């Protein structure tokens, strides 16, 4: 294995060692090949009472800044999906649930932005995945393996804090 890749894996492993169980599981899923939105949202599936396969399917398009458009970070989108699954409304007249969901979503996005400066995938990675040049740069610099695990971890950590009253605090094993 090339030395640079070894160093990146070691750095990620060091960071994983101090994460909570749910964050570790999300980063592990991301490193196994799930996209950022899938990795974040799927570790909350059990708490929401939703089959993990459904959450994985629903989150697929949100990865890489929503279908590689460089839009909102997939880890953030996956977090918003998790919030909706846990406390969202199911009926047009459920205003209280909708407002609670909006409030938690604002809190989540605010905290992520305070920690990372933005929720834009392009800004977080420093390149635009919607262009061939940006995608090539991300691949050559291994950005999704060096930076994205940090964003996955941050999203889950923030979600655990703001959703503590509605989750078990434990990741769901696959």
C-alpha cells in the first residue's frame, strides 16, 4: 500500500478511536462504500423504526452534495433525513411536528456551519464535484477519503446531541 494512503488510513483510524459508537459506525459504513448521506442517516434508522434498507435507498441521491452537484453536503442532508424520520410530520395538519423538525434542522445546520464554516459540499472539499475537473481533483487528492469521514463524524455527533431525547444513543448493527 502506498505510504500516503497508509498515513491517511492511520489518521482516520486515530480519529475513529475517540468517536462515539454511532459516529464510528457511520464512518465505518462510509469507508465501506456507502455515501455520506447513507452513512449518517442509516445509523438512526433503528431509532426511527424504519428498515435500514429504506433509509439507505432514500439517502442515495443526497451523496456528494446531492448527486454530485456540489450542493449541500451529503452528511448534512443525511442528518436532515434522520431528523425527519425521527420527529417529522406524517400529515398535513401536524404543524407541531413540522415546527419541531424545522427547529431541530436549523439547530443542526447552525452547529455544523459553526464547526465547519459551511454546509456546501464544494466549499468543504475545495472543489466542485459537478465538473470533470473538480471530480478529478477530488479523486487525485483522495478528498472523499480524507475529509468526508470528518464531516460524517461531525454530523452524527451533532445529531446525537440534539436528538438525545428521541434516540437510544446506540448505533444499529447491520
